[in-house]
């Protein structure tokens, strides 16, 4: 079964750079894409990149949304606004948002509800820090993030979960296939305790954290890994497509 390939550009690529990426990407992929591909550009580059990719099957999303629909919240973008621009997905609770912007599981919960209300597929990011892994509490951390993040939400369609160990993000240090697979297994077996098993069984769990063409094959071969959320290696067409080769 093909894997989902998602690129998180973070605070990179101006509108012009994003457009150049799209042109190069389309030149290098003559055939239609075999795997589901998603790109999360900066909000400012969203229109230029989604327009440049218009005739392709790629989906686009914002990297974050506000916890409110509208109002006096300087600097924020709402789920409804992102939907209006053509977003299909949205990243929620990325570890950089949690760490640098003090985002809590409660914020994550509110953002998921707003995403669903606006027919966006939430890509819910969870993961443990190095200290938590060393204390052997990885599974407890993941379960708490899921419990508080999903609490009380009635899903009528499946969200996506991204497991991203914080210690592997942007560090070059990747989780071993066994570590990633075991975390994904924990997530998948816990989800039916939180939401209907019908929806839970449809949830895809992506791995993120220093994914590169060189490690994607082995990671992608793991039973419980359904795709990748890629940061650094999604910024160059060659490496993004190099990972994509292992997603078909
Ligand atoms: P990385 O980032 O691939 O650069 O480690 C992944 C992410 O933060 O989504």
C-alpha cells in the first residue's frame, strides 16, 4: 500500500522560491503521483505554491491555525481562511509550536475542532522529548497527548497522526525503524479507546524526524508506518522526491 508523503516547510521558502520549487517538481515528475503528497508551506507562500501546482493531485495545508474563528487576534490565521484558500489539511500541535509558542494539548484540542468544523483534515503531531524517552515514559507521553488532544471530539472522518520524536526533529538523529514502529503500534492500539474503532482503524500514522532518502525505505517498510512528515529534506525537490520513491 502506498505511503503518505508530507512536506513541512516551516519558516522557509518565499512565494517566489515556493513557485520555483513547484516548477522544478513538476518538471521532474512526468507521471502522475503514485502516493498521496501534501505540502505545508508558510501561510504567505500558500497561494503561489498551490497555484503553481494547480493541475497536480498534491494537497496543501497551513502549518498552524488559530484557536479562534475570528476577532482581535493579531498575527493569527483561521481554519476558515485557510479553507477558503484551498487548504485540505492542517498541521496541529507540531513540537515547535508546543515548545516555542507554548501550545498545550488543550489548544490542540480546540484547533482540531476548528479544523473539522471547516472540513480540513487535521494532521495531529505528537512525540516525546529525549528526556522522556530516557525515562522510559514515551508511551505514557504519547497517550497523554492523544487523550487530552482528542478528548470529547466526535470524528466523522479520520484525522492523520504524525509521530515525531522531538529529539529526532532537525537533528539528523533518526528513530530506528523498531523505535518508530513500536511508538506507532502504541498509538494505533490506544486510539480505539478514545474514538470509535471504525474511525480509529482508518487513521494513518506518519513518522517525522530527520527522514531522508537514505532512511525512508527501511522506515517505510515497518508495518505500522503509513507515511512521512518531512521537514529539512522536503525543501529540495531531489530529496523530497527521493523519499517519495519509497512511498509508492
Ligand atoms: P525534519 O523535521 O525532517 O527536519 O527533522 C520534521 C518535522 O519537524 O516535521
